[in-house]
C-alpha cells in the first residue's frame, strides 16, 4: 500500500497558509464563532440549518483567504486570464465539495465531535442554474481551472429561479418553481461597487465628435443595472481559486431616464419590476430554442456586464484596450453568449473610438467558441425585427461584420452565391434571421466540438463552408468531468478502496487509475469492489423506497438512464426493452432472466409534449410491471423524480449498467456516460459522442456496443427509411407496440400513447425501430454477462482504471494549451 499524506490534512511542510486554520481545534472555534457572530444563535438553541450556515461560512472564509492571497499574482501585468461565458452553471451543492477540495473533511468531522456533518452537508439546496450537460460542464471546468491554478472567471446569470423542481403526479411531470435563494446563499458575495449599466432597445444616432470623426451613439429606451454576485471556487488541494461571477438585474435607481415617468411613482415601480425580470428565471429548454425577447435580453444583459467588467479590469491594471486580447481570452459556451462578439466591437469602436479594423483584430483574437449540438432545432437564430428592436446598434454592427466578411468570401469564391448565402450571418432564405452560430464562427479564432466524432461532424455537416474557408480554425476538445465531485465526494467507499490500493494522488492525476489494472483479477480486490457497489446500491435502494415507495432488490442489476428526456436520447427505446422482457415473462411463467432494476431520471422541457409523454409511459409501465405477480419481482421500474446534481451523486455510485443509447450522430458528447463509467458501471451504448472514445479507452470487450453507426444511419435515411417494415418484420417488436396500444399500461385508454407509437411507426426520426433488435439482443448479452460476477467485476474495475482521459483536468489543459494559450500560476513557495 502506498500512501500520500497530503490528502486529508495538509502536511506539516505544506505552504503556511494551507496549514493554518485547518486543524480540528481551530475549525471548531471557527464554527462556533460564525454561529455566534454571523448566524446569531446561541449554541444551545442552534438547529441543523444554523450549523450548516456556520460551517459553510467558516469554509468560505478559508476560500476567501486564498482568493485574497492570490490578488497580486492575478493582477501581475503579464497575466492572461480566461473568461468562461456561459448562460448556465450547474455547480451542485458547495459545502461537501469545498471541504473535500480544502482537504479538511476529516478535520471538520472531528471538530464537530458527535454531530452529523453529512446531515448538514445534505441540507444545502443546489443552485440549479442550468439545464443539463452544458451547465454542468461549465462547473466541472471551473473546478479544474482552480485545481490547475489557471487564472479564470466564470461569467453568467444569477437566475432567481433556476431549473424547475420536478414532481410526478399520476405519472406526469409537474413543474414547480425552484426557490434556491429562499434559505439564503452563504457562498455568494454581492459586489454593488462593480455594478454595470446595460442599455436595451431604442434607436441609434450618428454624430460628429470633437475630432471631426463620424460616430454612432445608441439611445436606449430602457436601462437596467447588473449587480455581480461572486462565488469563489477553490481548487483541489490547491492554493488557487477561481471566481464565478453571476449578474443579477436590478432597476436603475438614480438613472435620470427620459421624462416619461417623472413624478410617476407607480410607473417607476413598474420599471423596477420590469428590470428585475431579466434575471428572474432560467429558460428550461435544452436542445430546443425558444425565440423569446426576454431570452435575448438575458443573453445580452450578462454578456454586456461581463465585457464591461473585463474592460474595467483591463484598464485598472494599467493596460490599454489595444492589449485586451492579451489580458483576456473569452470562451463562448455555445452560442448563448455569442452577442459578445458584437458587444466588444461596439465598446471598442463606439465608446473607445478605435478604428474598425483594429477593433476587429482584437475581437477575433479574443473569442473562441464551443459548439455543443448538431440538432438543427437547437441552433440559435433570432428574427431580425426582434433582434433589431432589442439591440439596434448591434444589428448595425452585425451587418458591418457580415458585409466585410462576405466581401472576403466573394474574392475567394467568386460567383458562388449559394455558398455566400450559407455563410452569411443573416439568413435571408425566407423570414430574415440573425444566425448566432455564424456570428460566433466569424468572430472567433477557434471553434471546437466536444468529442472527436462530434468535432468531425461540426466540420462536415454543420459548418462545411466555414471549414472550406479556414480548416485550421477547427479543433476538438473531448469533454471531461471532475473526479473530485463525481468520485471523491460521491463515492467515498470506492475512493477509500482505490486510495488503499494505489495511493491517493489519482484524484488530481486521473491517469494513475491505470495502476488499478494490475488488481482487476485479484480475488480479494474484486470482493471489496463488489461489496462497495452493493453498499452503494443498498443506499440508493433506501432512497428509492423513501422517495417513491418502490422496493427494489440491491442484488439485482441496476440499469440506469439518467439525463434530460429527449427523443434523440431514446429513453423510449429503453422502455421498449422493458416491455419486451415483460412480454416474455407473461408468455413463459417459468422464464429465468437476470433480475433488473430499471432506473430513470431526468426532466423534460415543459413545452416538449413528446418528452412528457415518454415520462408518462415510463411511469405507466412501472405501475403495471411492479405490481404484476407474473413478473415475480424479476424486473422493477423506477422513475426517480427531480434528477439534479445532488441526486446524481447518489445514483452514479450505484449503477451497474449505464444506458448511452442515443441515435448515432445526435449526442454531441455526453458526460453522464463518463461519470457512470468512472463509478464502475459498464456501458451499453451506440457509437455516438464520447461513447466512441470511452469504448476505445476501456476496450471493446468491456463495452456493450449495439446499433447503427452514424454513417449507416445517414445512408438508411437517404435510402428511404420505413420504420413500419421493421415493426412488421419482427413479431416481438410488433407485440410490444401492440401492448402499448392495447391500453394495458393506461387503464384501457388506447389513445394515450398513440402519438408516440404512431410517430415510431410512421416517422421514427431517431431510428428506434431500426435499432430495436440489436439493442434487445445486446441487452440479453448484458444480462448473461452479469451472472458471471467475477468477470463482470473485472470489467467494472477495468472501466474505472481506464477513465483517466475523461478528467476535466485533461480537457482544461487542452483548452489552455491549444486555444487559450494560458499559463498556470506558479505555486506559492
Ligand atoms: O452539452 C449538451 C449535449 O447535449 C451533450 O452531448 C454534451 O455532453 C454537453 C456538454 O458538452 N448540451 C446541453 O446540455 N445543452 C443545453 O443544456 C442547452 C441549454 C439551452 C439551450 C440549448 C441547449 N438553449 O437554446 O436555450
């Protein structure tokens, strides 16, 4: 056994500041101080919520110490930092993770002698400021940026209401508002002194300045104030922090604005309410755009605040804006912040009177853009009249950017007007739109996809014309996940076992997990491995029972699909398999199958009818199957409501099988696939997104592959796909569809699921019918493999051992080296 002493308590020879204030004695004093001074509670009457606050504040104090100590390093003249612009961040509860990253979990436990730290950690409401993978990825990257000591800020929106809470009533999803701020948020610090004023609407005017130059000014019809709230994020066993700076909209109080509401008190109040609307609520759509004015205002609001903040910092450090791109690189997390391209141009040209060419050069050197989707319905475009009415000056700037860009294109491809129409930032094929992806492309020096396959498709399917123009601009950075939260924090049992085997440096050097390969065949190690998985499953079984009333057997195969509900992710293909097993058990009362627990979790966009119907179908099948004595408890189906980061942390460690079954070519990367495999689940999956690379890493023999490849899918569609043929040619599949249509799962209602089955038989955009038989057969192999405990465990160990590549540390290093050209801080002496 190797051991690495720095894991829990900083070693005696660790840098001074990482040692002080971390002992159990000092932590205890800090908890009590904060309980008294900040929470204002006598020890005797303190309730768990008070303790949570006191502990969290004490932890925040220690993070702030690191933040302040870094001030000079951060502000040194040659330091370049990355601004990660994202409309979404899904950090998950902070306390447990911060304790882990500071290396003081055990000391805090000792300081609380006898009290239940886990109870306090469990009280924290998570900031649900994102929809899914994209928001969670941003949070993983902040963890890695801090851990690897890169200078960075995450800029986003402090939504008052994050992603809705999901309840299930009568099998249907019901949404309620997420009130994450109600109990207060101890992690954030309001910074009113760095507030920014943002203009919206109105018109533009031209004028001649004192030097006789032709200039434009924007006369808005509204202004709002953006107030930043800062949450420092500490790195793992690092003296480094990054900042998550989220903007909240407030009314402009002192702004002497037009005279229409002078003396009009109620008008002024209305104005206030109006302003605050901007950061009120997160749009709960993933992969489906909602062309609402308020959404565009949100995007512009946080982007304008963030760009102005960067300009402020640049000038405060004594630099001129000529060097803006040397001080900041800005990563656009999808196109949601793409308006930043036009906003930086506006600032440089209109406000700082820079010549266009110079400003454009700086802008192009500043931005890079990450694409997260190929789905056409998810590509952002704004109707031109709407765009112009919210951002009149930006529309002019976009036109000018486009004019100059298309002039260049014309000289390279003379006469190719079709190409020009495809490249144009303005879609003029019918009703006119501003294409945000084209704006992001034109305004960035680099664009990247999020998995190798996806990055290829970005070049060949999504932006072939841009690729023709400048292939060097295209890169791949395969996504990664933080092993701190998703293994160290959420799977302490497995973490201890791994520590005991290979030492504990793997948590910040995930490639070292490879050393586990040597133990994959070790009988004793396998025993421990299985015992921990069973403990994790038993814990999840209790949570399932408490939250849904369903009793599941922890020794059954835990077959898990947790992610947003979407047709392309094919939760309903999973359901077709469940019904297949059900049908077999009904036909043959003595059939032996591997006992399974099917677990689903995920939210549907509130306006996405088909996704909601899929949730209803899962619950309907669950009700029928779980009750039916003919099933003999061999299969259980559970829909765990309100899937979020907190629940995910309980689910991943308990998974045996990870369902990654999207139609090939549709899932950009996936990150849940990585988290599940990192916790020892085997994957059943298609060759889509990062599944391809996961399979490459873990070895084909440790991965259950099925289904069409993306080339085969394309060919099938091109040749004229007829889903009905598959159904009629496969009696078992036909039986499954007929069973749904019979009303068996819907109290005799034969119409309820008809839209779903009809779609599968008539259109089947996501090729479920074509992939059904390969999937069901592959699942049979899974069931069979699970019966060989030793072999399964060996595959599980090898999956974990080979997950090193999928650390967000690797991904962030790639961004830093290849895109941002960023250097980490040197550690304190
Ligand atoms: O980004 C996801 C991809 O589907 C997944 O494959 C990938 O691993 C992950 C990280 O790269 N995309 C995603 O989560 N997208 C959204 O949440 C989202 C949110 C809002 C909007 C669009 C997409 N929107 O248009 O408002």
